[in-house]
C-alpha cells in the first residue's frame, strides 16, 4: 500500500490476513465456489473501504484493532459487487485488479454464486463481531443496518440499476448524481458511518463523517470516470474507455475533463472542511481525501 504511511499499510495488510482467515478455506467443499470467493477478495485492490472504516474509527478515538472484522466485511461486500459488475450481463469486463475477472476464470454461474456467497459471508462476519472483537450487540445491529442499507436497493444495488437503465440515454445531472451517490457513494458512506459507530462516535461526529463520506464518494467517482477516459489501463489493472463504449453517464461526458477535475478537487475541499473539528486522529481520512483525486490507479 505504497500510497500510505507505514502504520496504515500495516493495517491494510492486517485486513488481508483477517479476510484470508474469515473466508471459507479453498479446499473446503464445494472447493470451486470457495476458490472463486477467495480469488476476487484476496491479494488485490486498494482496500479504500477498509481504510475508511479504520480511519473513521480512529477519528472518533475508537480502538482500531476492534474494527478489523468490520473492515473485512466491507471489503467482502465490495468484492461481491465487483464480481457481479464484471459479468457479461452487466459491464462484461474480462480484466480486474490486473487479472482475469471471476467469470472468465470460474465461469458465469460460479461467479454469480461467488458474488452472492461473499455478500452473505460479509454479514456472517459482522455477526461474529461481539464474540471476536467485543463489539456490543447494540452497535453490531446498528452496523448491520448501515451496511444492509448501503448495499441494498436504496444504496449500491439501486445505483447500479439506474446506471444500467440510463445507458445510451441523454445525460442529465440529476440521474448522474443519483448513480454516483448510490452505486459508489453508498458503500463508502456505510463504511465510514459504521467505522464511526464502532469507534463510539457521538451524533455530531457521525454527522460530520457522513458529510465527509458523501464528498469522498463523489470525489472518488468523478476521478474514476476521468481515469476510465484518460487513465493508464496497465496501472489501473482494468480496461479503460469502457464508459464510453457502454454509453454510460459520466462526469467527463456531462461537464468535460477540466471541469470534472475541478469538481473533484472541490469535493476534497469539502471533505477537509467536514473534518475541521477533528484532531490529528483524523489524519488518515485527510490523507485518503487527497489521495482519492490524485491517484492514477
Ligand atoms: C452484489 C452488493 C452487490 C451488488 C451488485 C454490480 C453491482 C450490484 C454494483 C456495482 C457497484 C460497483 C462495482 C460500482 C463501481 C465502484 C467502483 C468504481 C469500484 C472500484 O473501486 P476501487 O477502485 O477498487 O476502490 P479496488 O480494486 O481498488 O478495490
């Protein structure tokens, strides 16, 4: 995790270990399903959502080591959505994180099932938080509700549905905003809010981190659109030019590249404003806000 300080690189590596342990073993029957789940979850990705969980927990003075299971669960939900996103009936991509997509390796049927199984396993990992990490049952239930809403039809799944329905339609600002705040923003929001809840956030802190999350999600997605249009496929580990090919609604399509870049930087300023009342315990969140628009991968 070369874009981060050592402390946080180590935290991201710890998430990898927790994921490796939490996921069913590759040799457990039915092996192919478990291999497919592990293939798309382990050994890749920026782990941004896990870092946001830990960053929010740290920002409110919580014990970050107790957030490891939550961080792993959020990454499982994310991996589940990536597998489904790449399917032939959705974006039909053959490359992700620098390697062939799940359905290319395991076939379409197993990829669908691996995505479903990862989503389910994420909630099993959340249910283990009281025993494994001493998170109270009350906080666990609130976190389950946050993530279920973030992933469901009023969150990521809803955003994806509108994304598909609006392909090849004339661009319109309201629809674009809906797609981005839901398809991508909802899981960032749920990650930050649940990390904050686990860390014991008060109402004002939760509200400030929710604002940060919303601006962060937008900054991320505008940058993602820009990278799809002009980024380097090798560095990104996936094909570029897909949005244009699929007729997707994007910021560069609606506003042009320069204005989109400016908008992403404005989002980062809003992120930093939302953190104004926080001490240097929010340093990871400040760093991530800067990274998200400067990244090339
Ligand atoms: C099964 C929960 C579930 C959802 C299925 C397909 C679908 C519904 C939703 C698609 C959501 C999606 C993939 C949105 C795009 C978000 C995006 C740009 C992901 C890439 O995130 P990065 O750059 O990826 O953080 P890494 O590889 O670094 O983890």
